[in-house]
C-alpha cells in the first residue's frame, strides 16, 4: 500500500480466499471493514472494489484521510492531488 500523493494513485491490496462452502471472500486490509463475499471470484472482487471506492469517496467528501478515516491537516491536499485507486490482487494461502 502506498500513501496517495499528487504523483500517483492509492495502491491497495485485494486479498482473495475461497471458503469451504465454495464462496469467495475478498478483503482490502488497508481499509478496515472492507470485506465481502461473492458466489464467484469475479463477484467478490467487484464487490470489494466497489465497497473500497465507496468508503474512500465518502471519507474524501468529509475531509478525512481516505485510508484511516481520520481528519488531518494534509487531507485537503490529498483531495486536490487524488489520482485514483489501483488494486493489487493477492491470493490467500
């Protein structure tokens, strides 16, 4: 995970695992609470990305740090310099 700056996007990890019942679970560990289930790997990935984007957008709209949710003196510069989010997939073992 990298800190957002005017130089580039936020990079987040997307961890995937398969439950014993066949469902897929996807989590973005850098953003607490972003953990979802999906019937397929693709469904879980899409749902986790959607939830992460929603959380980051909501935090930015409130002037909070996009990853921690804490108010910060640097948050306005993060909003101005925000370039997006990139996800890196990682299969859990």
